[in-house]
């Protein structure tokens, strides 16, 4: 009797598979999937609850708000790649920091490393990093001196290219806020094909206005705007912008060896958001040709917070931190 029962349990009648047993089997499987989905939903919901909504973030919250910092670290920071570089030119090895030739990039980059004493394993921030390879101001630091850092490229059409270059640095798809709080700003993205760099469609950082005031610059119903040159077309792009201090807080890094700042006219405003008593930056190269307040205002501000002008390059200043590199050492660190 027991033998028969055991056999029946091990090999159920074929009719059972076509009837109630089959239904119970699939019900059990469905239940397991439903349970797994519920657990995942609860976990995801609790994760979001600990962060903050985008709408709430853009209401003027201070740059040191822990919810903003967590949001950046969760959604807008990609860790350094452990994969091999994926450059257009195989074996690309930038020599820009060893270039003392007449080019702006070569002279500027060489001066930066000269100030830093050809330091190894430092930390950089490059704003407007584009694809991480073309005209990069930090690639040689990474390849030749084992640096890491943060590459910021807010153009949503270009940022994927930056990530796929497999740089050994953090990457972020946000822009730097000109105010000490997060906000969404509207920019122009050039979508024409006639650029000086083949395939170049980088965000032009031509700031239209904060959201809600775009109609003062262009028709709010036009997603594309024709430029003066009929070969050019521009598209409005909304980009989340965060203070540089919030981004550094998300990385838990407050000592920066080199900051390359090119934000198409917002440089002075971005610098004024930095709490200099909490952040130390040793060397800054900063574009000044589009700063509406003028180059002298930029120079005056940085000198007021402890920097001195090392060199004046075409369209860019190079500053050194007075506490790290005294001005009386200019003969040894200048270009």
C-alpha cells in the first residue's frame, strides 16, 4: 500500500498535469514571481523615498542638503571604468602635458603640470569634457601620471560617447549651477553637421534662460531654432544643474589638484558658489572670453579668494592657489 502511494506521488497521472495540478503548479510559479516583484518594488520605493523628487530639488534647496547629494551620487555619477580605453585612434596616448609648442592647449597643459611639479596620482575636474578624448585637458594626466578625477559633460547627445571612452575617472551628465542651489537651465544644442570637428555636436552652453522664462528668448513652441547661418540648426535642451560643492560632496572629495573650467560665460558665477573654507583647489584654468562681467572681474574675484594669476593665455587664465604655490615662486612655476 505504501509502495503504491509512493509511486503515485513520484509519477502523477498524466491527466493530473492537464488538470488541477497543472493549474496549481503555474499558480505557485506566478505567486513566486509576484512576491519577487513586490519585494523589488518595496526596495525601490524605499530607495526613492530616501532621496528626493526632481521637482522638489529645483525649489532652491541649499547645496549642502543631504538629499541632493544622495540624488547626485545615485543618478548622475558613473564610476571610473576598469575596461581598456576605447579611443578613435588605437593606442592613443596624449602627450599634451609634455608639449611646450606654440598651441594654446599644449602651453596651458604644460604650465599646469609644471606648477604641480609633475605630480602623480592627483585629482582633476574637467568641465565641458566633450567625449573625453578630443582636445582633452586631462587625458595626459590620467595616462602618464596615474591621475583620476571627474569629467563633466552635460550634453545628453555627447555624454554616452564620453562614457564609452572608458576613462579612468568619474563621469557626470549634469551642468554646473551658477547659483548655490540646483536648477534646470535651458541651453542650445547645435545639430548642424558643419562643425570644425567631424561629428561634433557638443552642447554650446548658449544659455537661454531658467525654465519658465524661455519665451523671452525664443518661441516656446519651437523645439528647433534656425541660426543666422541657414546651415546651422539649434535645439533647445533642458539640463539639470548642480553646484560644484554638491557634486564634490557626492564624491566625498574636497581637495582638487586641478580644475579646468569652461562653461561658456558662467565661469564667475560658478566659482562664486564654492565655499572656499570647505574646498581646496590648487590650480585653476578658466575661460574668460565669454564672461559677461569681463576678464578683470574674474581675475579680481579669484585674487580675493587666495589665487594669483600665473599666466594669461588667449581666452583663458591660469591661476595657482597662494597657500600651495606662493606668488614669489612665479619664476619657477610660471609658463
